[in-house]
C-alpha cells in the first residue's frame, strides 16, 4: 500500500460547500455533498459544479488533478448520488482500494440510510416496501416506473414525524436493500407521499406551492449514513460516515 503524498488532502480541488466527513488510514474517504452538485462531471463545462472541480475519467471512474509542482493526483469515485440529492458519497485514493470497496457494494454489504421529507402523513409506521420496477434510459435520461416492471426493488421504511403547518409534511427514513435508479423517489410517489421537490416523480402542483411559500426548490432527499466492513491488504476494517441532516429538513413549514 503506497503512502499518500504529505500534501494530498491539501491539494484536493474540493467542490463548493463539500466537506470531508471521515477518512481512514487506508485511503477511504466520505464527503458530504450538498444538493445541486454533481457526483461527477460528464463534460468539462460541468467540472465547476461537481464534487471535485477537476477532470473526471468516465471509464476509470476517477478524478485527477495536478499539485502545484505538476504531479498528477487521483481519487476514485465509489458511488453516486443524483445531483439533487445531498449527503454521504464515498471515494478512494487508490484503484486497488476502490476495487475492494466496489465488491462490497456489488455483494450488497454496504448499509445506506436516507432521510426524506415528503408531503402527507403516512398511515404505516414501519414496513418493508417490495415493488417490481422497470428502468429505462432515453435521450440520456433515466426513468423508473413502479407500476409495470420485473426488477425487484426493496426498501425498509420507517416513519419519524409529521408536521402540520401550511403543508402536511413527514420526515421518514429509508434503507434501500436494492440499488435501482431513482428507487426511493419512485417508491415514495407510488405510496402517495411524494418527496418534496421531486421534479420527475413528485406532485408538481404541491412542489410549486411549496417553493413559492418557502423559497426552497431542492429535492428533500438526503443520504444520511453509510456503514460497512471491508477487507484490504489482508485485514478487515470498519467504516462509518454520517452526514448531518440539513436544517431545512427540520423546519416547520
């Protein structure tokens, strides 16, 4: 395992309002990504609004930048969040470590918890959501349907609290057991509790009224916590990172 240059973390071209939540001695790091930033840029013009403001190689899934002396530094992206979603996102400082962590994701050994603020008051306090979804890609956009499909989508749901104000809103916790595109957003919408600010699967009329009343247009979905064990260089390590719930999730609207 190669040691990092002493100034590695100081040269990191970190994106706007991105913070480091936790990093371990092996080179695994968790960031808190704000809503509105991309997990990675798809083209050069998008670099300014990405997790790191530098070149990204789509094939190797790796960021790269130069230090003041011109040496190349790299950071491998391990998972993605939709641009509108905030919270925990993981990277690794070596390709070997990245491969080890991705094996954990592939074998469903990574536990992820999300919080969402939704319209309405759910009747159920806690249950496992089981749906069959269809995922399609058209014109570079991904769309998921929960009413007609054959791909299993499982999510552990837990009600936290309801607030009655100008809007009836509920804070819920979601732990996906599968990783389908837009899974949480679609499963919430199917159960008539759309995530606030969801411009694809949400309640457009309520979104407009909410944005006009509060001034907030963000998607109220937040990757709260990620935790897992992983093996690397013959040893087993535990990793856990938690991104504080944004203040707007707890405001009484």
